[in-house]
C-alpha cells in the first residue's frame, strides 16, 4: 500500500484528466450485486406468487416475511413497487448513472418445474416485475446459480418478461449464442457499454445449466483456466468496436469470506490484459469484498447483495450482510480508464434499502480499506456517508 501522499497524487492526476474532458464527458455506471426479489420479497409485493417452498426447514415464503418483521418491525403489505428501493432512489437521482446494471438472482416465473437437485429455489411473480422498472434498471445479468431454479421453462419466462419490460439481459439465453451475446447499452451519442455475463462452478452453478448450441442455459465457465480467458476474449472480439466499454460480470466464489484467492485475481487481470475488459463486476458473496484497480481498470471482486429476504436469519453476523453498496465507477470513454469511483452505503431493513448511518458507513469504509490494503486501495468518507475509492 502506498503512502497517503502517493494516493493523493493518483487522485490529483485522475481528477486533472477528468477536468480536461469535463465530468459530463465521463460515463458513470451503477453496478450492484445480487438482487433477490423472490420468496419473501415477492410475498409483500402487489402480486405474490405461490408461496410453497421445498427447503429442508422452511415450507412457505411467508416465513421469511415473519422473520424480517420479528427482527425489525412490521412491513406495510402490500408495498408499492418502489418500496424496496427506499433511499436508493434518491441516490440514483443524485448520481444519474448512464446505465444501471444488477445481478438478478431470481427467476421471474410461475413455473412449477423446480430443479430437484437443489434445496433453495427463488422466484418472483412476473406481475411484480415493475419493482425493477421502478429503479429504471437497464440490464439484468442472469448467469448465476438461481435463474434456472425453476427449469428451462422458468428461464424462458424470465427472459420473455424482462424483454417485454425493455430490460436487457446478459449471461443466459435460449441457446449458446444468445447466452454469450452481450447486452448492448447506449451510454451517450458515441459510447456503448457491452455487458457480458459469466457464471462459474465455484458459485454453485450446476454444469448441466450450461447453454449449448441448441439448449437453453447460462454462459458457463467451468474453470478459470487459460482456455476460459480465450473464450471470453473471443466473445469480446466478435462485437467490441472502438469507443465501447466492456463490463465482464462474473458470478464466482462462495457466499461468505473476504479472501481473494490468487487464481481469481490472475483471471481478472487476464480478462483486462488479454480479453479487452474495462471493468470486472464480480458477485456471489453475500457481503462486499475488496476492490482493486489494475491498469486503471476497476475490479470489484464481490459486490455483496443489494436486496434479499435474509433479515432475521441467524449466522454470519460478523460479515454485516445487512450493509450494502451502490457502486458508481466513472470511466473515460475514450480509453476506458477509471477516473472516479464512489459508493453509496445502505442498510437492508424491512425489505427496504435505507440510508446507512454514519457508524454503519464507517464500518464499511474500515472493512473495505482493510481488505483493499493488499490490493492497493482504500476508502475515504465523503458527505452524506458516501465513500470514495483511492488507489495507487
């Protein structure tokens, strides 16, 4: 980790470059981790689906509502579609990101064809999709370990429902070509953001979920090998053109733990060095992990959850998974370089995103600084509990 003087110099150079182009010329993205609007959250929305569950200990989704209410107080059922976003909506209005990208970790379906070799299944009723449009989400990454919980019929209905709502998808499709094709998001007159979604076995995705030439499924990476880097590079090279910004959105690793293993870090670096990625959007962990800036490209190793129905469930309290982040990296579209990176801390309470207290924001700042030390990054507190990334 460099000295504060070195970090300040880096910030000065970055802001000087930004000033030369003006802040309005930068492309700011919203990136978020797992958004799970199924199960308990689905039950408090205006059109709750079938609450039956097939979990070892819980048989109805309403149990998760009861647990959340026991922990934090009553939820005003039914809530309106914007309720779950709470104070996040004001942050989105304030920052006004050019594109908004999330990892949607639930099927959007009424299918009953559950994947029987799994114990946990997430689904949201399609009539509740307005909870995503309420936050003007542009792209849902689907390469994760829950989008096929309700079989290929559930995946097909998820894809259809999102398409009708005008929300782009990445990382899953009706065949291999569709699953490997990026979402193309317009971020200005001459700038496109290409979002590629990838899912790995390390996040719990069954290999059978991999899309094939004539079979629906996910854009599946069986490992983090040289061949996987080449596969990603081939996908990017097919569509990337001058001025495009490439987001590699990857569902990898387990739910708990801060460690960034060497193989993951080397793979992320290779995607930047050899595959043309400008930003690595990692997710699967239920809590935020360290952030790195490599060759002026940001790597979020684990965004953490953004929305879920886990309130009141005991275990792993030390990770403070109720504290979540909106990530707002700002890139120079001329060369893909990271210029500024801000984050907005929030807290999940009663299935709603609430502005984090100063103490909670400080907990996140200290944790991310601790975890970023080996990665060459630290966090500074800003106004209204916002956080700013500094890097060497």
